């Protein structure tokens, strides 16, 4: 008989080891899945994990890694703060889209000016767009007690439609004779978010992600607000006793994660994506949820998790192109990572006992 | 009398601690046997062994002369062992009969069961209506549900774990009469309690445990309470002493405080009014669920009251939250240690910052100084003799008594002007309880006002200057403790429920 026994104190060793174990289990299960699809599992795993970092074309892939990791880390850093408090913003994808639209719209209003103030203005508006979109579930939760999970998630689909209408309608490039999509922001100097150091993939979004991670780390470990956030997540009653106002926490956590998601959207639309288009939404907002948990809701862990997830993105594309592995299999592979992480997580709070013992 | 249950050399070790070490004694047929000991002495492990919840590492038991080694409670029950736990396992939303049925393996139809419940409750003088919803019952009545549930199995050994901690004196009287009747009919009772006077009144044999070992047995009827206590603790105990200063200015005035209940089964506060003066300990007694949690929440600032109802040092604080009240000097210590007074998975350092951040200078422009938090935690640990490997361990790894010393110490060392505590010594052993009470008295002697909300009447009479009873959300007029007798206190608490049905 196998039983689980609660540990008196959560195990630090397992807390650190469980992401690694989860990655190992994902590789095994993923390998089986690829084998079942008729692909060589070793080859597939090598294509996904090895080639982007160390392979022949790594010089190209490595730049892609930062480009993919930056929005994931930026969004996940914000989400993790809310998750620590037990406030579940599932709609970062929507805030990402609205941030991109708001920032792009603010910039395009001044086209074709070449003012240096345009890009900063777009950054502010992108952040504001994400913030306000996240305020909808926040205010509804605080005033009416609605569930932020449902409201924020449903607002993703509203944002999707907003994106479509912007791409084919009010933000459409007037010079593109019928093609959907806005003007190319990456090619307009005033709004471009270019590579800061050529060949590295490093753009302003990477800088923002680094700042966000440092900010989140300081907030959670040194600031009273971070302490209250952790308290509210672990022991809500003790948090109220300590003087935490739950409503303020909801507004702060949703607002901050929305703001960061909006920023991620803005940097994406002005850089790698280049324009508001119908297929601008690429699922970063959802994948960031996996990144947040894979990184133990810890800002520094999120950096590692974001890079790892970027590897599976880049390597997954690589595998899809070279080995013909379907995209859905890559998505399932990424999902397995979260699945195994949550399963292995049990070990940090519980001890596995094999055999028959007495109940304590 | 012959022995019903014999224990021989029972030993049970957990990692790092030997809970029971070579424990041997015998319980006589029809005897009322007391099991005495401080928290952590091994009483719980021992009764869990008898009830089949814990498997001993060594040793054996004999019931009626036959080997008895239950591997689960069902076997113990089948052999005639029943147990009433300290914490009731009842569903508020179900009726008494439905609750009893849930605990049975093959429950009879509810109507038959209700008839049997009524018969047993009448036979043993435990008035109980099988159709009532448990959520509406008092703690004493809930306990009766548990006892009746046990009696329906016609047990030969009834184990009672701290049964009187939630009862009014009158309810204690009813319970004791029932237990004596059971004993006279040949049922053995194993009775666990901290309250030595009760044991002397009820029990005819006692086994004293200390550090997992039997340190002796005695006839409690012929041993003084002081001697019992000393053998339990292994050292002389001194009763807390009050400072005896004259009460000073009014620190806290509560006027016509009314609040809706916290939950469906909570109790509203109805027009609660009182004054607390400097240097005074005000004791508020009452059976659990009469508005204690609501009163604490209204004083701590977790719930806001109508303007003007809570006035602290001349300023209206009724609309201020916990942080502002703490800054002003009004501190509170809730009843529930884990999850309310302390966050279970956080370290003691973090828990020290939980209420101490503002008053102990841990905040600088919103940033927490963890060094100071750690110093404060260390100070609490040292001054209140909290047994822990250090301030870095999680709160939930501390024993109940040690954590209680920590959370009370955390408030006391912040030098409050007024400290309100709920059940400050609940589930705490005699030595720790004495230390906590002494700290509260010292605080009052230093000019602070202290409110102690408790269900332990002995405690309230020992340390409070004035006493008031909370009953159904109403607070009676505080009366100087010196003028009180136990009987009077019982009547103030609203009396036992269904007094007329006792063993007159």
C-alpha cells in the first residue's frame, strides 16, 4: 500500500527538484507520444531541446529564444504575484491583445510623425490598455463578487473580436489595398521596437521582462505588499487579521498582471509581430500560466521556466518543420509539463510511505 | 473489582519523540479512571492506541482477559470501546438523529433511531431532541449527541477526552451524573482532563503520564489537586499573582455594539456594552458559539462596527481596520492559532511580522526589515519559553501549546494599551497556561487593560477583576469577581440548557 504523509514543513529540496523531475517525466511521456506518432523519440527530443540551444543553427535559434521568452516571462511575473494571493487571472491573453491594440492605436494616431515621444507614449498606452482590461474582472469581483477566473477568461474572447475588428476595420493599413492588418509598426521608425544588439533577439520587451522580474522579486520578498499577498494566499483569515484588505489586493494583483501583459503585447506588436493582424494572438497569455507554475511562482524561477518554454516553442517549430510532428502534439507536450509539475508538486508537501503503517 | 482493560508495556515512538514509553496500567470494571498529564505527555497517543487509531510498536492490551489489538476503530467499537473526542465530528446542517445514523455501520430507519435516542437520553438524563438541527445546539448539547451516539453501542469502556472544556458548570453537573450512573451499571470510563478538581470529584483511580511514561497512579479522591499538579508537571507550580493596582482611566468603551453573525451558524452581537479601565482584567465567559468570535472580530477591526460603538482612549475606532487599531495600541489575539492568529506554513519570523510590523519598527516606507522581524521572533521565543528549533521553522510544526505561547507573547511584547484575547490557554498544558496567565496579569499590572474571553471559568475567576457573561450575543453586566461563586457564574451564563431535566 502506498500512502501520503503530510510533512511538518514543506521540503525545500523537493520544491527545487520537482520542476527538474517534471521535465524528465515530460520527456519520457513525450517520447512515448512521439513514438506512437511514428517518429523517432530520441530524434524528436533532440530536435526540440538540443538543436535550438546547441545545434548547428543555434545562432539563429538563440535569438528566437529571447524573443519568445520575453513576453512569457513578462506576463508570468505578473500572473505569479496574483496566483500567490489566490487571485486567478486567466485572461492575460486578452490583456495582452488589448495592450497591443491600445498601444498601436495611440502610435498610429500620430502617423507619419517621427517624434521620439511616440514610442514612449505607445508603451504607456499599451500598459494602460492591459491594466484597464484587467480592471474589468477586478472591479466586478470587488463590487459584485463575480468569479475573476470566468470573467477574465471570457474577456479573452471579447479581446479576440476586438482584435479582428481592429485588423480588418478601424486600424487597417489604408495603403494596403484590401489586405487586413495595420501598418507595419516595426518598419516605422517612431514606433519600432528593434533588436537592441543585433543577432541576440534582445528588444525592449526583454529589458522590460528583466525589470519586471527584479521588481516582482523585491516586492515579494522585501515589501509589505508582497508579504500580504503571500499571507492572503496561504491563510486568508490570518491575512484579514493582519489587516489586509482583500479588495485592495484584488485590484492590485489583477491590475499589475494586466499592466505587464499589456506591455508584453505592445512590445510584441511593435517588434517581432510588427503589426496588428488577425492572427496576432499567439497564446502567450495562456502559456504564461504554465510558465508561472513551472517557475514555482517565483520570479527567478519564472526566468528559467520562460526560457525552457521558449525552447519547446522554438524546438517545436523546428520539429514540426523538419520531422513533420503535428503542432497539436507540441501543444500536448507543453501541457504535459504543467501536468507533471502539479503531480510531482505533491512531494514537497507530502512524504510517500510504502507499506502498511499505523495512522498517526 | 476485576480489571476490564489491562495495558502492558505499550510503547509508541514517532520520529524524534517517544510518545508512549512502556505504559502499563489497568482499568477496573465499572471504574472511572483518570488519565492525567500535560500536553505532549502521551495521553492522546495512548487513547488512540486503545481506540485502534494507533498501532503500538511494542506492548499489548487485554480486554476481559483476552488479547485485544484493534487495528481500526471499527474493531475497537465492536469489542465495546467507545470514545467521545474533544472535537466533535458533527454536521451542522443535519438533525441529531441523522448525525447519529451517519456514525453507524447499519443504521436503522430514522424513526426507530429517534425513538432509541430519546430512550437512551431519558435513561441517562441527557435531554436531547433527535429532530433538532445540530447547528442550533449548544456545545453541551452537541457533546450529548456524541455521548448518546456512543451509548447506543452499549459500550463497556467509554473514553472521554477533555469533555468539560466546553460546558457550563450546570452542564458539567449533568454530565457527571450520567457518568456516575454508567459506572454504577458496570461501564468503565477512561477520563482525560486537565481539570484536577473535576478528577477529584469524579474519578476513583488515576494514572499520571509525564513525557510518555507512567510516573505513578493514585486515588484522586485522597490526593490534593496541588499534589496531582506537581506530579503531572514534575515541579512545584505557583499560582499567578495579580498586581493588585487600583483601576485607572477608561481605556476602551464599547457601546450598544450590534453585529450580524459571521456565518449561517454564527451568533449576532446584540447591544453589547462595557467599559475597560487601565490596570484591569475583564473576564468574559460563555459557552462557545455565543458571540465570542464576533466580539473579537469587532474589537480587532476585522469587522467594522457602527460609528461610535467602539471608543478607544477617547477616539472612535469603530470604522478603523486592524492595522490602524494596532497602531493606536488596541491588540487582539484570536482563538484559532493556526490559520487565524498565525499562518501555518509561514515561519515564526514571518508570523512575528504578521501583527508586529508596525509597532516593532519593521516597516520603512513600506519595506519590511526582516532582520528586525527575526529579532522580535527571537525575543518572543526567549521571553515566552517557546520550544522550537528556531525562528525559521513553520508555525504548523510547533505543538499547540508552544504556538499559543508564541502568538500571545507576540501581542504582549508589543506593549499594548489594551489586549483582547480569546481562549488564551485553550489546549495548553498547566505550566504554559500559568505562564500565559501571569503575562496577562503583568500586562494589567503595568497599566494596560486586558480582556480575556474564555470558556474556562476557573481561569476567568482566577485572573479577572470583573466578570461578565456572553450569552446568545448579549453581554451581561460585569460583576467584580470577588463577589462570585460558581453557582452564580453558572446562572449568569444563562444556565445549563434544559436544567429541569437533570437528575433532581
